[in-house]
C-alpha cells in the first residue's frame, strides 16, 4: 500500500502528464489488489452467511440528519424568519408559525377597530400535492362576539392549457357511508 501511494506521489510531484499519472494510478491499484490476501470462506458457508441463511444487505450506519430532515428544518427556519419580518411590518396583524417536520403551518390574521374586531386562525397541513386547511373565525361587532369554524377544505395547484390556478375543494356534504 505504501509503495502504491509513493508511486502516485512521485508521478504527481514530478509534474508528469495526465496520462502518466493515470498509468501510475493503474499500476498502484494493481499493486494494492495483488497485495491484499483473499479471504477464504469456512466450509458450509456461501455468500448468504452461515449454513445458507440469508442475512440481508449490510447495514450502513446513518450519520447526521437525512436530506429531507434538513429541508424540513430549513423550511421551519425560513418560516420563523418570515414571521420575524411580518410581525413588525404588519403591527402584529399577521402571525406565521411553520413546522417543517410535521408539514404544518399556523397562520393568524387579526384586525380591530373601535367597534369591529376580526381574527382568523388557519391551520394548514401540507399533503402530497396540496394542503388541507382548518379555519376558525372570531368576529366581534359592538361588544357582541361570534365564533365559527369553517369546514375543512383542500387547496390544490392545477393548470389548464398552460395557465396555472388554484382549485379549492369545499365539502358540501361530509360523512361516512
């Protein structure tokens, strides 16, 4: 192994051409392959393990977060950053909380005056290709309060003849049969 690395190092350090460095790498790999002893299998064992039992593919330990977990964490951070800017800009009328791992977001829109106050709370659950929305509305007019919940609806992106639009699916009748 040391001889192979020395051969490659000498080829690179001497300023040899690419073809000579490639030849040195091929010779070095041949030296390493020749120097590695072949492992013999005990009697009664084949590629499947002892006595012919299948052990499955080798397990590779996971290091750190997966790519999808990193994307989810970045989406959460992006949502927090946007909320940090929206709050002061809208005088806390808009609040956004994103949880990338749970694939959910909470949006609050609020406004009030002397005789009228309205707050809309929406929980958005992102699913494959769309989102489910639960909405709660608090309305106060001249001291009287009214709170109602809208039916859960779905929002789906669509396109027709190259034009993009959003399809909103509101259930008229909901139940199990």
